[in-house]
C-alpha cells in the first residue's frame, strides 16, 4: 500500500488582483521613470513599423497587379527601412526596460532581506526558514515578468488593437466588420481556454514538487530505508507519485495542444469570410485585391496582442499572490526594535540585573514568574533544572531576543529596552547548543565573532580554546573549507570553533547553552579546558549539563517552574537536605556508579 | 552512438506511438504545404480570372485543411507526450528502484543534491528529446524540403533568391546560441549562490543575531544580489543584440522575394497569385534555419544527460543477493567476527577484528571519533562488504545470507537520526508498516518517548520531520529507538543513540530495553561510561584495532585506556559523591 505523501505546498498560487499593493510595487520602478518612458516611445515606434509592413506588402502586390514599377523601389526600400528601425528600437527597448526591471527587483529583494534581518526571534519561531527562503528568492523572481515586460506590453497591446481597428476600418469598414466576427471566439479561446490551461499546468507543478520533496527525503533517508527494508513500499509510493505526474501532465498537455489548432481554425474562418464577402468587391473592382489581402494580413495580427493581454492577466494573478506574501513580511514589524531615543551602550563592566521579570511567549502560559536577581561583574552563573523550566528563557531575555512581559532586564543599570540593540550585542556573546557553521574557511568562521580581527588574533583565540591543534591537522589548516552539511567537523570540534568565535569577540557578558551530546573523552577534556579560559573575567550564564561546569560556578540557579528555586554555590546547595540540587547530584552519581 | 542506441531502448516499447506520430506529422506538413497553393488559386483563378463559383470549394478546402492539420497535429502531440511521459516513468521509477539497491558506499560518494538533479533535470532533458526532439528534426527537415520543392515549382528564381539569405540566419542563430549558453549557466549558478547565502543566513540566524552581524550579512547578500541582476542584464544585452536582427533577416526575405517578383512580373512570367503564394512559404524556409542551433543543442544536451543517467544505471549494486542465499529458520543473533579487515578506498578502517557475541549478550564499543566504531556495526547488516576474514551471523557468513531477511532482524539506531516527514506513529512503524497501534505505543514506551508524544498537538498523528513539527535531538533519538524496537530484532545496534538524552532517561531506556530484548544481542556505541559499564563485553577501538577488551571489572583492574576514560569522567562525580556523604 502506498504511503500518503504529505503535501508540501499549501500556499495560494494565485490571488485576486490587489490595486494597493500593485501601486506599492510600482513605486520600485519610480527611479527608472526616464528609462520606462523612453522604452514606451521606442515600443510605439517598433509597433508602428511592424504594423506598416502588411500595408506596404499589400501596396506592392497592388503595384505588381497593374505592372507598375515606379513606386516599387520606394515600397521595398520602405519595408527594409522599417524592418531595421523596428529591430533597433526593439534592441534598446529590451535593454532599457530589462535594466529598469531588474534593478527595481534587486532593490525590492534588498529591502525584503534587510527587513528580515531586523526581525526578532518570535518572528523566526513562527516561520520556517524554507518558506522565508522562497519569499526572498522565488517570490521576488516571479515578479520579474510583470516588471520587465508586463506593464509596458499591456499599454502597447491596447494601442496596437485600437490602431489595427482604425487602419482596417479606414481601408474597408464593411469587410473589417465581417472579419471581426471572429473576435469573440478569439477572445474566448485566449482568455477562457488559456485559464483552464494554466490551472492544469499549476497542478502539474504541484505534483512535480510533491515528487521532488518525496525523492529528496527518500534519498536523504536511504540508509534508514535500507536498514529497515522498506524498499518495496517506497517503490510503490514513488510509482504512484510518478503516475500522478503523468496523468496531470497529460491533462494539461491535451488542452494545451488543442489551443493552437483552435486559434488557427478561428483565424482561417476569418480569412475565408473575408474572401467570400470580398469577392463581391472584387467583382466591382479587381484592384481591390490589395485591400483584401491587407485586411486578411491585419486580421492575422489580432491574436498576438490579445494573447499577451491574456498572459498578462494570468501572470498578474500569480504575481499578486507573490506580492502579498512579500508585503506581508515587510509589513510585519519587529517586536524588538530600537526606541527612537535609544542610546548606544557604553563599554560595560558586566553587571546583570533582573527586576521582577515575568515572561510569556504566547501571552497565555507564563514561563517566568517574577524573577529577580543581581549579578556582579565577572561571576559565572550555572543554570540547572529540568527541561522547560525556564532556563533558556532567562538567557533569551538577557540577550534581548525577547522583551520581558513585565519587569525589566538591566545591564550595568541600563534597561535593555533603552539601548541600541547592536551596541549591546557587540559586548555580548551567545552560544546556542547547536553550533552553526557557515560555509567558508575555518578562519572565516572564527572571524565571524569580530570581522576586523587579524589572522594572528584568530589563531591566538583558537589556541586559547585548544582548537589550534585539530585545525592544523586538517588538510589546509585554517583555510580548510567547511560547511553546515556534510561537514568534516565532529560535534566537539564545532563547539571548539564556536568557543574561539566567542572569545575573539571578547565579550563582557557570555551566554552559553552547554551541549548535552556526549563527545569522545579526549575532545571532552579539551572542551573543559577551553571553557575555563572562556569564562575567565566575564559575567557568564551557562545552561550547564557538565558537573564540572556546575561545580566551578560562582553561583548556581536551580530553575523550577519559572522560578529560581535555589540559589547558591555548590558547597552551600549540596548541604540543603531534601533540596532539588542535592537530589540532582545524587541521581547523577547513581547513574555513574550503579551496578546492574 | 552507444548512448543514442540506449535512448532508443527507452522509446522502443512505444514504437507504435512513434510511428503513428511520424505518419500524422507527414500529413500535417503536406497539408501545410498545400495551403499557400490554395491561396494562390484563390487569387489567380477566382480573383484575377473571375471564376467566382470556384471560391466556395476553395474556401471549404482551406478550412478542411486547417481542421485536418489541427486534428493530426493534436493527435500526434498527444501520442508523443504519452510516449515521452511513459518512457520517463519507466526510467525514473526504474532508477529509483535501482538507487534503493545501492550500498551505503554509493551514498557516501554521491550527494543528495547531485542525485536529485539527475532525477529531475537530466531525466527531463531526455524526456524533451523524446517528446520534441525526434519529431522536431523530422518536421523541420520535411518542411524545409517541402517548402523548397513547392516554391521551386512556383518560381525557382524567387526560391533561390530567398535561399541565399537563409544561411546567414542560421549562422547568426548559431553564434547567438554559442554565446548565450554560458551566460545562462552563469545566471543559474548565481541564483544558486544567492539561494545558499540566504538559506545559510536564515539557518544561522541565532549566530547572526548573537554577534549583531546583520550589516555584514546584508552587505554580502546585496553584493550577490546585484551580481545576479548584472548577469541577467548581460543576457538581455546579448539577446537584444541578436534576436531583433535575426527577426529582420527573416522579414527581409519578403521584400527580396517581392523584388524578384517585380522583375519577373514585368517580364510577364509570374502570376500575381503565385507571388502571394510564395510569400506563404518564405517562413517555412526561414524557420528551420532559426531552429537549427536549438535542435543541435537539445540533442547534445539530452545525450550528455543520458550519459550521466546511464552511468548511474550501470553503477552496479556492489552488494547483491548471493546466488544460493541462505536464511536461518530462526534468527538467534549469534555474531562472530573472525579476523575481519575492512578498508574504505585506500584507507584501512578495521584491522583484524575478532569478536564473538552470543545471543543475549551486550557488546559495548568505545573509542575516539574515527576509530571505526560505526563501520564495525554497519558490517552486520551488510551495508558494506568486508574485505577479508569472515563475519558470521548464526553460523552463516553475511555474504551468504539473503539480504532483506537479514536486515529485518537488525534494529539499527543510527548516529545521525533521520525521521521522515510523516506522523510519529508511521515513523515508529517504518520497518513494519502493518504494525498495530498497540505495538507502536509499547515501542514508544520502551524508548521513553510516550510522555513527549502525548504532549504533542496530535499525539501519535503529529507530523514530524523536515516538513512537520521540529523535534529536539533527544526526542528524535527516542523515536529512532522506538523504530528499532518495533521490528523486534534479533540484533539491536545503538550507535551513539542516546547522546542527546539526559542521563536519567538514558538509564530508564536501558532498563526497559533489558526487559524487552532479554535474549537479543545488543551492540552499543557510546562515550559515557554510564552507558557501557554494564555490558558483557567492552571493546576499545583505536585506529581500527581492538586495543582493549574485557568487562568493566577486568578493564578497571587492567588500568589501561578504559581505566583512564573512567577516571576522567568520574573525577567530578567522585568529588560530588564525597560531598554528598
């Protein structure tokens, strides 16, 4: 039995047109007003020269019909000239319009990225990185059509249609009206049939991305599949996913391939109508042939502007969906922002004060309840306690990833909310449990802590945290390329690199979420040594798992149910009979030594 | 040539579609060639000569031909699409099945992204060739030759005049193609770069924020973003320099034909209808020339893609079901390593390993990163093949075992936990899809996962994995343990699989496992002494060799590597212990 595939894309592919947002988008084109204006002029010229061609053709045929020669060189020369003028205009139109569109798009993307950088953690908590990535890359890309061609084309196409009707009417209004009988049919095909076509192709795309998602996951987890002998079931699933693609594809392609024959037939019906009724005119005047051909040729030019109009309509719908998603992000204000009168934080000593801090992530469940403490500069605080007790929240508030719901957090007496965020974080280092390694060299990864550090300083920092030795053992030393995935670094090595990164920043306040993962004993020893170096002379908050770290702390906070249940150093706490800390230590010891 | 033959092999099952399509296409082209002739007759006979009663039949013919071409074209395209889609289905599902047979070594060497692009981009290239390539070549060639012949019968002078111009178009199209292709590749690569930068920025956001490096990130992003815009513009530039001029060359053919027509009509050798008719053919002569480079491109691309695909197809599964595959009636889990050597590439990973694990025993393996611990246990399920020596499970060499039944008896909890984007329940019963909820829950209980699963929004039906709810490292590991317990294996492998679980929980898991897997063989890789000290055998690996072996007691007495590790880890605990007392 085939497994149900979880759908990956639950986002609307299209949205009804939204004028306000469209206008907002157009503002990005404003700096390029001149280029757009020029392009418009060029397009009009190119269009006119294109439209004149059938006219000249028909005149030439008329001349040939009566075997007149004197005007022919002019007519032919005119055709060549028009062709060249048209091509030159098109050339510059493409250049100007594309450069305006691409630059506007780049600006939009920059703005979006800038906005995302300014968002606080609560924003990233509720949105997956994958979706944000799609906003920045795909959604912006999908606006390209609209920017570079869409808008200008629409103007030109409307003009073309009007002009066509005027010229044809001027030549022979009766025949024109007859020929235009096909227009309703043409419009139906272009707008209605195309719409269905588009919806079906969208379905194919959705099915395809489902397949891609399944395949990607399946390949990533292939080792598990082989270990658990799930190959046959997976084969079934994959077959059915592919059959889905095939059948949706066939549905789309069937209507797709009916489109052109339908268009062709419509055009030919028009031609035949013009012939049949045109013959009556020819009976009266044989020289009418030229006009007849002219009308037939012009009739053949109707579908193209109509076609682009219908394309535009379709792309407008999907662009609106992208647009709304982009602006939704740009309209989300970060809940952590510098105040208007925010001050830069002067160089600090590292005193940390919590005053009656209460906090809730969702305003329903309180995570921290009325927590107060005051830490003197240079002290190391170990936070211990069960998962979910509020340890991480304390450090999140201290690094101002969130603002307290009530009460205040102060550094050297300054309320964090009155400070410029950047100036404050620069004097602080935060290390989360899962160390992130950027793709680049090891040197660059350490230097991320302070961009203007020299190579010597980087190496010095690595030496202090005992990372130098293993780095030098790598094929290219500090220049070894590493990255997040498929990285050749072990868990312990990654931690050492992040220690070096933090040390380079030389913060007055250090926040560390110690990793639980067990590391081979050799690296473990290195990390303990590195920690000692790192914690020296700084106010440090460590969410600790290692007994040694806890023991060496100046003060231990036992966090329980959003409160600090016990406070004191190891010697003090261990003596509290029935205390949380004491029982924690006992339990740890029991697991270490328990026999059988 | 070989590749083309193999592509033909893909099409062969759908020969009927292929031939039917070719016939239909021939009809289409002939009808298209006849059409301008009718226009010529309408102009010459009806209009010029005044045979007005012929008009209606001609018009009917014109419409009839349109319907005929449209219909045949439609049928042809449906046939070809079906053919190409089916061939692609065969290829893709076949390749997928093939990939699932691949040994671990294959996935060590080929990255997922690489295989993905093969399974999507390259397969699509081949599909394109099958759907359009064959018919396109046929169509353009036939159209060109047909238009040429028909025009020659109308007026050979004009035909030759037009023909003289067409090579110029082909050359231009060729040069354009040559220049634009590398640019397109650059754009694709730059897009990928921007993608990576953004993705990393988002994934590493906590580091970015912690060091307040937003300005640096923006600067980096803007640089690449501008570069992308510039590259797009380079393409536009090239495009604008070529395409409009290729178009005029095409449209210049008409005035040139007219010029020829002018000279000929003056001499009286050309009817006006013929002139109109000829203009109807010009495009058929010009278009194939414009398309030529595209076609050549498509074919070469498809062949390159196909070569890659066939490389993977030919990449034989080095680990195959043995010819006289055996399977014990009942697996007991008796494992014997007898002087096993294993090397990876040129590097010896395991040297002369001798080890026996009796049913019900627990073997703990310790050692530094890279000492060969994980490799040793992957040999059990024959995910890699040993090089020399022998590895027997229940008295049968693993290379003689029937592979799938063997693997079904091994509960493997890997170092890197991978969960599928599926419900927790389905993840736990991954190895036993028909297993009932009762057993799923029992397995979860053994792995101490019940509590956190019950706290999830939809309990066991909560979707986890990449596209679902994120689990913490410890939660993932416990789910993976439940998954292994679920298949009720004869041999359980725990490869550093409780590293993210706190000590108390780990202890409970061990107690439960002891109960459930009473007479099963367990291999456990760990760093914490607490995880291994109760094992029946402890072996310490160093550089692929067994440096020490024994149990906790004997190794402690020996005072070697193991003793040192214990001392390092216990030192702080012992101090605490003293204080507690």
